[in-house]
C-alpha cells in the first residue's frame, strides 16, 4: 500500500534513532505521504468524511496530511524546528459496522486494481477521522479481508492524528488484543515531530500510560544532536522541566563526540544542564574526554569546571586530575577559585 508511483516526488528522508537500547544508532527512514487521489469517488452521506475536491474527485487526504517522522507535522515542514501546530481537528466521524465493511471493500478493490496509493490514502484518513473504537474495528476487518499490510498501515497512520485520539486508539488496540498493530502504532509515535511531543506525552499520562511516555523520552535521547536540542527546548516551553532533566540525563550516556555536538546545539541554560549531568554521571576519564571536546567553547567549559567544583570532594579530585593529565585548564579564565583543592 505504500509504494510510490512513477513521477511522484520522493518522500522526505531523515535520520531516525532506532533506540537508545541499540547504542544510539540511526537508520534512514522515508516519510510515507498521502498522494492525490484520482479514483472514482465514494458517494453518499455515510462517506461524507471523505472530502471532495472542486474538480469532483474525492480527496482522501486528511485534515492533517499523514507524513510520518519527527521532521514533519503533517504539513510541508522540512524539520522539527519548522513544524507548525495544526488547526483543531473535527470530531471523529461515526461509522456503522456495515459502513466499515463497505470501506474495506473499497480499499481492497482499489488495491486489486493497482491503485495502491489511493487505497492507502483512504486508510490514512480513516486513521485520523474515525473514533478509536472504530479504528480498532476497521483494523480487525482489514486483517481478515483487506490487502496485506493494510492493518499495520492504518495503525501507524493513527499516530499522526490528534494526540488524544492516537493514545485512545493505542489503548483500544491493546484492549482488543490487537497487539501487533498496537506495537506498530506505538513505534510510529517515536516519529512524531518535536513540536507534537509535549502534547503526546501529556495525553499518555492522562491515559495512565506514563511508562509509554518515559519510553518515548528514552528514544528521543538517542536522536541526532540538533533534533534532541529542539525537543528539549520544546519540552521546556511546555513547562515539562522534569522531562527535560530526564531527557538530558539519558543523553549524558552518549559517546563523547555526540555529547559535545548536543551540548553545543543546546542553548546556554540547557547546555549547562547537560554538562552538569555528564559530570555527575560519568567517570573522571569520560569527563576529561568530554572536556577536551568542548575546550574551545568557553561557556560550556566554564560550566563543566563549575559542575566539577560542585560534586563531592573525592570525585572532584579525580575529575580535576583527569583534566590536568590531558593538559586542560582546571580554572576558568579571570575567575577566582571557589575552593583550594585544585
């Protein structure tokens, strides 16, 4: 269902973290896009939630176009920093079981005729316009009567609808025993844009799924430095300061080069917070290696010295010894010593 026809612009590519538990490695991912639909329209009031274009063709592009990935909010934004909040979505549409079966037949017929993109567009819009219960029902029907992979595609597409609806769908899939599709949806949530993450975390917490929210933060801690810096700033703007601290604590375990790049991508306050986490959590040898990487960044290096000066006596001595062994300064320029142990 996700093939791209000839002549279509290539989907957006991004480096996506494949998990903190996998050593903060990345993979190139393609954002599945919803194409323009050229198939014959689905007529009738029961399908009024499928928009009709001025040309008379029905457009199954959702109110929020489904484009997966932290670099896209469903608009044409090129990255997390360009993401814009979408307009408030309409209330979920209500379908009877008969209408859902008709929809499955339509999807299957389009796919059988080779119109896979049109088929995918219908499924994508259903994911963000139907209620969570109806999405779960549609997934069950697609499992048995729909094209191969359609149920998983529907589940993934639900991640790009309103946060409350996506979380409600996740809960409904788990409750209905649709474990594979629930996993597909939750993994797709890893790719929501930075701008949408605070809202999604709040929705998960309200639904009693705080563990899922922490897992998403854990995954974001392995994002490329600029993306991690963006999400940290957005979490702070949303007043989720504890999430910021958790995110930076997780990020403090990364390799030295990535740590330095992340610290430099953060603003002054957040950069100092990351530096402090590194000093508190890493060994003296690691602190020395990190200090070497940020030596030319006077503000960050000063924050590192201040952080070392604030930890317990024995650990501070070890950290300062590691700095001296690398030929690094142990006192910030034009700054008096706060203690005599250096």
